[in-house]
C-alpha cells in the first residue's frame, strides 16, 4: 500500500476480515442523500439563481436588453439555439441565457469549446452556470434524451476574435456540425440575431504571439482596456442589446441516422447563416444609436 | 444445472467477496479460488489454490478441474497499490494466460466474467459528459493502470471475436466506496483534510461495494455476455463528497510544474486520481440496467454508506476480527476421511 498514515480499520487490501454476507437481492428503491443541486452537467439551479440576481442589473440597466419574437422559443421540448457571436469576452451568451431563463423559466445550456474546462475556477463557474463543452455527444444527450434548450455559436472563436473593422460580418459556420446534431436529435434550430455585442467589447488589436505563448485561443487588446485600463478586462461598454428570434428551422429528415448528406448539411448551415446575417443587417438599418438603440 | 466456477484474486477483497457470494448459490457446485497470497476471508466450501501473479498454471488448472465459468476479479484498478511492473504482469499477462487457458482446444470454459474499470475511458477536458460503452477515449493513456486496463480490454475484445462459443462479460465499474473497501479515495476522505485541485470541482460517479458484488453475481448467474458500464445513479461534485464525509478540501496547485510532490504523497494521490479530481467522469448505465439489474445505492448513497461505517469504527474503536487462513486445517476439513459431518458441521 502507498505511504501515508493508516486509517482506522485498514488492514492490507481490505477491512473485511470477518465473514460479511452481501445481500444478493435488491433492497428497494435507494435513498439519494444529496446536499447540492448540481446536475449531471455540473449546472446548479441555485448558482444560476444567484448569477441571475447579480446579472439582472447588467441585463436590464446596463445593456437595456430588448427581445423580439421570444414566443418562438418553445416552452417545452428540445431546440438548438444558434446565434451570432461577438465581443472579445462575448456578452451575447450570458444575455441570451439570462433572458430566456428569466422570461420562459427554462434552463439554457451554453455549448462552448472544452478549452474552458481547463481553466481553473472559470471552468467550474462556467459549468455551474450551465456551460457544457461543445461535443456532439453532449449536444445529442441534451437535445434528444433530455429535451433541453442548448445554445451554440457556430462561429466559435472566429466570431469573438474578429476585429472591430469586421463587425457584424458573420464568420464561417464551422463545418455545419450544429445542423447535423439537430438533424440527429430531431429538434429544430432556432436562430437568434444579436445586435450590441460587437460594441460592448470591441477588439482593436490581436496579439497572436502572446496568445500562443499563453496557450489561449486568442489574445485581444480591447477598446475597453485602452479606455479603462485593467478594469476594461471585465467591463463591457453599455451598448444597447437587441435580440431577434427568427422562425424555427425544421429539417424534414428522420432522426438518429448514422449519416446525413454532407451537402444538405452545408446547405442548411449556410442558409441559417444567411438568415442571421440578413436579420442583423435589417436590425442595424433600424438602429439610430449604438448606445440608445 | 450445476456450475463449476473458478474465481481469480481469491485472496483479494473482491475475490473473497465473490467466493462468499457464490457459496450461497447451491447451483454453483464447485467453487475454486486462485490467489497469490492467502485468503483474508473464510470460505465455507470453496477450495483455494495458490498461484504466481501471472497465473501461469491457469491452463493446467482449467484442464484438471473442467470449470465452465471463470470470474476474473484479479484486476488492479489503482496504480498506488502495486509497482508499475507488477501492474502489467497482473492485468495484462495474467489476463492473457487466463484467456489462453479458456481458449485452448477442448476447453470446458463457456463463460468469462471480468471485473474491469471505467478507468479505461480516462479523464480529460475533451471528454464527453457521458461515456457510452463504445465511446472511445479522447486522451492518450497517462499512467500504468490505465495502460494495463486498456491493453487487457483489447485482449478480451480479440478473445470474444475469436471464440464465439464462449460468452465474455466485461463490467466496467465506477469508483467504489462502501463499508469495508479501502481505496485512495476512501483513504483521503477518511482524513480531516482531503486533496482537491484548485479551481476544479469535478463530478464523480460511484458505486457501492455491495452493488459491485451483486452486479458480478448477476451476470455470472444469468450468463449475460457483453460489455457494460456499471455505476450508480447520480453524479456529485467532489466538494459535495467532501462535505458528506465531513472533511475539508486542501487545494493543490493546478499547474503541474508547481505541483508539490510531498503533498501528493501525503494525500495518496495516484496520477489517475489527480486527473479525476480535475475533470471527473460520467458513464451511461442504461445498457446494464436493461439486463434487469437494480442498484441498492445511488452515488451519494455509496458515499454515505462509506462514511457511516467509518464513523461507527471510529466511535467503537473496534477493528473487525481478523481471520488467518490455515491451509492444513482447510484441507483437513475438505478432504479428510475422518470428517463425516460435511464442511458446514
């Protein structure tokens, strides 16, 4: 046995040294003496409630968030929410999760790169707040088996790392993995167009060498840091947030197939990207001011 | 139908428990225990054979006894319990000899049950939330116990393919806690302070030790072949496990260059547990549930069962009565013509 002080009752491999007969039969439904409400994804409704209490002033006073078409998000059943992604530390994810939980009372699981899990403290808080690593198996389990809402940003870090000069230009939607997952899970994709996140934390400059050295996906210099110093790392500008929920996109294909047509997936993915891009442009046409909407 | 069963690791916790459980089943007409040491629990009617750790005499024993079932419990699932070399000898070479004996021409073996571990999935940031039986690992093997288990896993898969006439059952158990078993996790939880990795609070899945025995017995008796994850319902964060056990977590540095070796030594923190305390692990158990097995405890229940029995031991100050295996005495009762009342008399 390894080093360390012996524990009471420890003897070689086992503390079982008297004949102990194990009940071979099932002894009824087991008790479950849990103390916390952390679910199998690491999400805790209590932590979420606390996070919502803290975030509420940011959501309604700082960003003055406005929704359009929130009724298009179903009150039950799985759906994959897909949105455009922007800002060095993107505010779109917490705004969407907070808004839907507040208005619809349904949890939203945010899918993001598993890189988050490797960061101490951040990874744990992220999981408790409803973050899940974006693996197809996870999305399938959430959407199909547990009929939950999952939020995904198909642009990934390509969206958040783009510089301010490229604002509201949606990047490539990955390899269309989100469409394939929605098809396999038999759930609709609900696109959400977000305006405001770009101006909340604009990326002025990117330092790829520093990013590589630190092992980060990107290392931006934001306008917030230039204006506010170190405080700018965590302080977004009070841009007005507007969100528009588009009509759910249903794919008339059977679920649980081993393979789906790659061309169909890419076609649908590009179609959804176009819908979002056009909605964003449409919303920008109506926007008179970055700060007041 | 009467069955003839060979149990490996008869001198270990699991082998001893399995033999005791099998002895209660009258349809198990012959029970043979193989082990490298001496049994730590008394057997009523099982016979004990001593062997070296690679089980090189397996072939002769199987031929001589014509057993139809082999219950392979002698798989090390904890890298701090044996040296690296012995790990390979036991888990890989031992399994190899066992499969060679079972697959020999004219072999009587029809069913092999193997006690494996969910360690074969590893534990990494890139892991899916839940491993199905056919989900591959996402990270390379990082320590001797995982390497040995993965290698043994491959041997069993090949064997099952090459020998369609023999049923192969592999049960991958989650981390076990319970009244009697001592593991690195239970040792850490038994102290006033336990280790954690700073900034990480992973979700863990457990199984109660009695359910491990029941699961192995279930597949052995019913002859169910296949590969199954076996873990209790529910997952709980390490912080909650520590709270249930009334121990305080001491955060260790998450950055490997700053890892303080003496600390990990003090805590009994083998590398597979270090990974687990970072990313945890969850497995899907629906396949095993579909065979009709029902658990007596949930994951949280396993933790509670462990801490309740520890509290009892602490407060009574009593060590369980020890048992010393006397080879000659056991042989006398089993084989002497003078014994007329049977072994149970």
